[in-house]
């Protein structure tokens, strides 16, 4: 099992960040590790999303994302490929015209992934992914 969390201050209102987070179909456009992302079902406060990502090897899995508009988005694994668990959360806290963004992830794999490889992947990919979202929000 691996848990990770990071925080970053975005120079944008929570509404803009929230829109970028729930625009699941666009993930492949601005997150290099995401090869494909498609919404299978969408409701008022949730989406069922299939993602294909390159994490050591190409993996396809499905999550159910739910949200409280402009405040938080959380997800849990529906079907996993190599994942036994893939849960996470985005939390958005408005601070004037800026937003404190907290991203948390908790994953567990069905296959053995050496701890050193997992820690390195998380240490590199998590900040990179947040930076990609920051650039995406700035471009909207």
C-alpha cells in the first residue's frame, strides 16, 4: 500500500480548478502519463471514468469520482487492472483570489511493486501531475 499527499497554492479561483479536475475527458490532453480517459457515465455529482495510464506499464482501470462543487472531488476504484485499491481526493480551499489545493492518493497493487520504484514514481509523478493541472487551469 502507498499513500501520498501534496499541497500547492494555485493563482486561480476554486471554480476554475474544479472545472479542470472534473473535465476527465481532457486528461490525456495535458497529463502525459494518461493515454486515454473517457467518461462512461455522468450524473449531477459523480462520474464513472475509465483511464488508461502509463505507470511502469500501460494500465486501464475505472474509478467512480464524486464531488462537492468547487470544494472537493474524491474517487474510489471500481475495476482495477493491477490496482487492488485506488482512492484519492482533491480538496480546494479558497484564500482570496487564490486556492490552496491538496491532493491525496492511496493505492494498493495486486502485483508486487518494489517499494523503491513506487516511492520514486510517486515522488516524481505527483508534483508533475499537480504542475500539469496548474498549467491547464492557467490556460483556460
